[in-house]
């Protein structure tokens, strides 16, 4: 749900991890999420910072799912959130194992701290909601975040150098694409249910109006 840019400074930048490029915005959970037009520009992140950024992203997905767990309405959305916790925990384990095999220690770039703050505000926004409103906001955020995560993982795989880390990131992309499709489908289903309920409610109100003939013709 979420995302701030995973962007890097160029050779003339003051510090690796400095965001560059114009920003687009998306709304999720009542908060504005900024996304860079250039998720990763060049190779000014090292493997340690890539591992740290991926950890921030996975932790966010787990925290957002946890917010859904606190006050869900739809069992289907809750089950989706449970699968996000399971899958992103597995992806984090995969990147941790790859980093250990490569002998790479996580190193948090300055961008990572900014990213953590931005993502925390999104989760905090979700925590102010409950019931059907939370379900809708959570799915909106998941659609937005996973469409960006697919790009971010791909870009970071291009920045990473050790084959084990590159492979872990590349392997996760298919799972993220599936997450995005599932979130989109669930959001569409909720919209259809909401529409049907509004139609039924309108019909019921009209049926109770004085003077309305509710007799079924024979």
C-alpha cells in the first residue's frame, strides 16, 4: 500500500539513495502516497542497501495486512491479508537467505528511513478505519502498492550485483504480479457487491413509500 520512491541519486548527486525525478501521487487509506517516476536510476545502490530497502517494503506489506486484521468486515479480504503476511514473510526469508549466502550485510540508505516514515503513515491511516471502509481502503492500497512493487523489485534486481540476490528478487516478481491481480479482482467484487446493496436498498425504500402498489399481478 504505499509507496515512496525507491530512487537513487546520479553520479552528481550528494548521496546514494537521494530521490530524483518528478513525483506522482496515489491515495490509500486516507493518506497520500508518493511514487517516483524513476524507481531506480542507475547503479548507485549497493547490495546491502538493496536488501535493506526490500526489507522495508516487505515489512510494510505485513504491517498493512495486520491493520486489516484488527477490524475487518469481509472474511475474503481477511483471508487475502493473511496470504500477504505469509507470502511477504516468505519473500523476506528468501532475500535474507540470499544475502547470507552472498555475505552481504544490510545497510540502510538515507532513502530507507524516509521510506519507512512514508509507509508508516499509510498503515496509520488504515488503523483509523474499520469494517467495510477498512476492507475497501486496504484493497485500494494493495492494488496501488503491488503495481509499484513489481516495478521496484525488477529495478532493484537490475541494481543488485550478487546472483543470489538478483535471483531472489526476480523470483518474487511473479508472486507480486499475482498479488496485484488478486487485489484488483477482490476490489472489483466488493464494488459489485456494494452496487447491488445500494440497488436493493433503493428498491426497498421505494417499496415502502405510501401509495405504492406492491401487489404482484396475477
